[in-house]
């Protein structure tokens, strides 16, 4: 039950909306606001207060004097409760919702998009120049990477460990050697301790606010090749995108959501692994 003014007749279980309602719209269309209510201090323990000030309660229900426009705002949480003189308390409530001021009956999400490049550390064995080598050279590099073989950089030779009949260990040139320039360069790096490299990738991000949650079928695309929302760049090399991240927060009647897509290497993601 709401009241429009505070007087000495305020009783237990009642509240008086204060004239301090304020709301601010975000750049994605959502609204967040606050309003305070005066109560007799013990009202906070009553079932009337608990039922009325529960999450999802409409702002226009708690304060019927608010304009009808704010009917989409609902309670997200209590910000604070402060004791006042005379046995009263001030309750500040936070509201959130999604609405439009352009006269339309239905507000539409206004998403923002962002492209970012990022680096991640990977094994040199995953570098595209190493992956492109013949399988025999890749196997030799793997043995060098695991320090099973040794690299004689001065002579560009792969050496294998030999233990004689007396248990003495020596290193000798192996029967199979690296031939291509890229494999020799990779061996030089591995021998110098550079077993990893910084791998570049791009992420396309969408952020938006709405009065509706992300549909389950969109979350089901996580980890799958997907067509990003918006207008992401279209790099050459038969690359494609994978939905790699999704998140959603709910406050009152407002959903804040984000999805991210990661760009593949040349040739695209493996369709056997990453598609239905």
C-alpha cells in the first residue's frame, strides 16, 4: 500500500514514496534508476514489506504516483536502508528495465559492436610454417622440442643420443636430417629456448540490453562455427568465425548480454569438430 506524503500517522507495514525518483538511460537502451521510501523502522520485518519490495516489483506499483511510462521498471535490489530520527527508516531501492521514449510500443535493442586483436602464447609446433612442413621434418622438430634430439646449430645437424656398451653417452649426427629452410630456422629457435610464439587472433564482440533473455538456441551455438551478428570484417584465406563466449546479467526487468566470436586460421575451423 503506497502513500504520497510522510506524516506522523505512518504505521507499521506502510511506506511513503519520496519525490526523488530518478532514472538514467544507458547507451544500449536500458534504464536504471533509484527511489527512496520512508517506513516505520520495524516495517522492514513485516511480511507486507517483504512481499512488496521483492525482486521484480514494478516501480509504478510501489509508487502509484509515478507516470505510467515507468511501468517497465522493476525492482532489482535494495541499495541501502538508513535509520532516521523518530523511529523511521529510509529505504533506497534500485530499479532497472528496458523501454523506449520515441513513442513506439516496443523498444528494440541497440547493440554495440567491437573488434579487438589479441595475442596468446602457443607452442612453436603449432605455428603455420611448422604445420606446413613435411611430416618427417615435423617429427624431427617435435623430438628437438622434447629434447630427445639435440641440434648442432653450427653445422645445422640433428644429433641423436648414443650410449655405448660401457654406458658412456655421446651425441652423433642422425641418419635423417632437416632439409628445408623453414625447418632449420625452427630448429635454431627451439635450440635457443624459444619454444613458443605469440599467436594473433581477432574477436568480434556484441553487447546489448533488452527486456528478453538470450534464446537458448543461441547459447547452443557456443563452440560452433557461427555467423556473427552485425557486420564483422571478412578477412581473406577462407577464414570463418566461432562463437566462443556468451554472458548475460539480469537486473529487474533489464537483461545485459554479450557474445563474442573468434576468427579462425586460414582454411577455417574444422567442420567435423565444430559444426553439427
